[in-house]
C-alpha cells in the first residue's frame, strides 16, 4: 500500500506540476492575446479621435478657404466692370476686406503695361494692419516684380483660380501667407490681370497647435507640393510615431496628427504590469490548491458564468434593439390628421423585424421589414437596414430611390447572404397621396368604410440580393379615415399546436370588425388574437405590426407651377400668385408684395442657375395652410445659397452701392422666413409669409 500511495502522490504531483505549467502557458498566451487586442483597441481609439479632430479642423479650414474663394469669384465681375477706372480698384478691395475678416490683404495685379500711364507694374493693394486699420498702396515695382511670382504665373498658365504655395509677403501682410488667385477677364474675355487674396498662416498655426490628443502629440499642415505650412513640433523625427492624415480637398493641403506609440500604449503597459502581477499571484494560489476535482468544479463554474454572461448580453442587445424603434405613442400628439401604433415582439431575445417612421416636409415616411433568419445576425442586419432608411430618407423623397440606395449598400457587403423583405411608403399629409415601393414584403392591407382590401404591390426582389436592382414605384390615394395595416409573416404564419396557421383571411376578418377602432386598440386586439390562436405553442417567428390611420388635411391647399429657364416665363407668375393670394384672403397690397418677392427669386434662378444655352426647369409650389402661405422654389441648377449672401447696404447712394444683392434683400424683407437647402441635387428655397 505504501508503494501505491507514493505512486499516487507522484502522479498527483506530476499532474499538479503539469496543470501549473499549462496554466502558466495559458495565462501567458492570454496576456499576449489581451495585449494584442488592447494595443489594437488603443490604436483604433487613437485613430478615431484623430479622425474626429481632423474632420473638425478640416471643416474650420474649409470654412475660411471657401469664404475666400467665394469672395474672389463674387467680386471678379465687379472688377471687370471697373477696368476703365483703375483708381476704383481700391474701393473694391476695401469692400472685400470689410466683408471678410479672414483676409489679410487683397490686390489686383494687372498684366504688363495694361495702364501705360501707370507704369509697367500696376498692382493696387490694400493690407489689413494689426490695429485694424487699412493701408493702401501701389505695390507693383521692379523690386516687387509680381510677374514672376508663383501665385501670378500659375494662374496665367492654367487660366483658372487656385491656391499658392506659402511665401513671405513683404508688401501687404508682411508675414507668411498663402494666396488665392483668380484670373480677371475683360468684356472680350481677354486676360487683364489677377485678383489675389492673402490669408496669414498665423491663424493656421493657432488652429493646428490647439490639437492636443496626447501630451506629446502634435499636428502638421503641408501644402500640395509637400512644403510645410504649420509644424508646432520641434522635431520631425518619424521613429515610433503613428501618423493620421486627412487631405483638404479645396486647397490640396494635407493635415496630419502625429502621436508617439509610447503615448498610445501608455495605459496598456500600466495595465499589463498589473495583469502580470495578478497572474503570478494566481499561479501561486493555483499551485497550493490544484486538484482534479477543483479543476472540474472550476470548469463547471466557468460554464455557468459564460451562460449568465451570454444571457446578460442578449438582454442588453434586446434593449438596444428595442430602443432603436419608435416606442412613444401617439408619436405626433400635436397632429390631428393621423393615428399610429406599432409593436415588435421578437421570437428570441433579439430578432430581425423592424419598423420605423418620421415626418419631414409634411410627408410621412414609414417602413416595415423582415430579415431572413433570427437571432443576433438578423438583429445586426435589422439595425443596419433601419439606419440606412433613416440616413437616405432624410434627404430623398422618392421611395424607389431610397430603396435602391439601401439595396445597393447592403448587397455590396452581404457576405452572409442574408436578405430583407421591405416595404417603404411616403404619405403626403396634405393630399393623401401614398407613394410606395415594395421589396418582396407582405402586401399591406387598407382598412376603410368599405372593408378591407389588399394594396396592389409589385413583387420586387428583397433587399441585399442583387446590387443594381431596379425597384418599381407605385402610387395610390388614401381617403380620409382610411387605415394602412403593415405586418410581417410572423402574424399570418403563427401556428397552434395542430400546426394550423393564423392566416391572411383571419387577419382580414379581424380587421373588418375594427373599422373605426383606434390604432393602438387594433394592434392590441390582433396581438391577443394571435396569442389565443397559438395557445401553448411557443412563438416561432418575430411578430411586427404597424397601423396608420389617415384623417386628411382639408385645411391645406397646394398649387404648382412649372417654368422653363426662359425670362419670358415670368409672365406666368402674376396670375398664379394672385390666385393663391385670393384664396388666402390677402389684400391687393400684400399680394403685390408676394408677387414682387417671388418674382425676384424666380428671376434669379432663371438667369443664373443654369449655364448659358442650357435648358432647365424651375418648379414653384404654393402651400396655403392655416396661419401661413409658403412658396417652395426648386431647380436642378448649380448649387447656390442666396440666404448666405451679405445684406445689401441700402444706405449707400446708387453710385457707391455695389452691384447685386437687392433681390434677396427684397425677399428677406417681404417674407417672414426664408430657408435654403440642397438635397437630391436640387436647390430648394422656401419663402414663408405668416397670415
């Protein structure tokens, strides 16, 4: 027995040593894996922070440079008109500096001997001094031969405006500057000179220098040729550094954030030392208590812990998923023209059904969808689909375009071959017109006084199957009091213990008995009916329902007028505006004011929105609703925000007043609200008159 006991003890010892060695190797491997992923996570966090800072800073730089470019392009026409009056250039340059505090100095550099009486070099220049005063001078001379300056020669060679490389300006700003140059042409389209607007690099240094993600990180800004514009750091040593780069499209500059890896991984090293210490202590403890039965118990406890963690994570995932869906009903308590209610009941902790809706520009955007499969993969696809719906429909009106963009985005990355049946509708709250597009989903049911009818749908393919799929839109009219019932197949395919389906006919029958029932009660009764049908049979599929009852909006009047970009079309405006003004009960004077304001806006679009010789369309919609009259002007021309134009100074005399700006001045003063946005490649100008 003694020999047997010793053998057993040796076996236990060897087993214990083996377990300790294996545990040590396992812990070491775990540490390496944790270190790897921790370092990866830290780097990704640093990259995310750097990207965010770069985007914000890029917007700040783009804001300044775009203002300078716009200022240059807006004033070129004025300079061309004053070519016969060379002394007037100082007045124009002064106006540029007054309107643009970011510009250090402005100059007009004329070509050789353009004004023979003024010399070979003629460069009127006005510089802004540190105390806020202006200094005007004729900067051109033999010692300041701008004909060979890069900001001049590059524009002469290319024939178009652009930003220069940085240089020291010894005449105007007397500092390091970059210049935006724009060619000046005379009435015969001949080159006569260049308008140059300088911005100092000091503000760029301050802006870039304020980026401090980590104690030893720094930021740089280089020109398109690689010349350093801003570099707050004392050294450009690139060893053991992470560099995050973002280009500035308008200027060709490149901005970088440089972070030492030591800064990024500082916390990882600190935590790593703590982890190693804890692992050593754990090994010592394991050596004292290692036994076979204890190890079995630890495995059992680990299994239980993982089970609880998974259950906890699934509960959290369910909460996150449900939080993405509308859950406050009624969703629009201030509106009396619509009644809505929706619900989603996943078959497991998380599911793949979705529904969503929102109102934009008096249109109700709504959708319902069903992802193939169940569980976490379906919930992830559901979240992506819902996010794409929100993102795309925020700037688009046509359902087929929204669904096309969503389908292409999902098809491009659909490595798991999952698809989504989807129905999307856009309901005009004023007219009741429903524009919709179906992607392989169950046809909605329409509930009205005459009973229940199925909405006619085209059997398009589901989302995520084929990229580039053409989806066919459809339209119908929703009458006041009529309801739209959308659902997923978890309703009609609900089974009882005898494998009998709830079925579409049962849904129609139940709906027909609730013609005037509120939306919330309709959904609640159908949920109860499905549960009674299923009995003890567990729910096998996600169940989603959305009911929308439309009550109409008889207090809104809409009128449309389509025009071509021909100035002769202006004659159609007066009878159109007089008609809507009469319906609004406005007096003759107010009607004339409306006509004047709208005519100014339409004339501006007809004259400037489209390139000369190009045919285009201008659409005008008048919306009369209680308390206000709204005019919506839409065109597909060049993007232009008239509300961003500077206010016209009406206190100046006609001789001193700059050309342009009075049109938008009239619109602003004759209308109560003027709003502009660019969406779906269209300029949309809203002019609102309170009644």
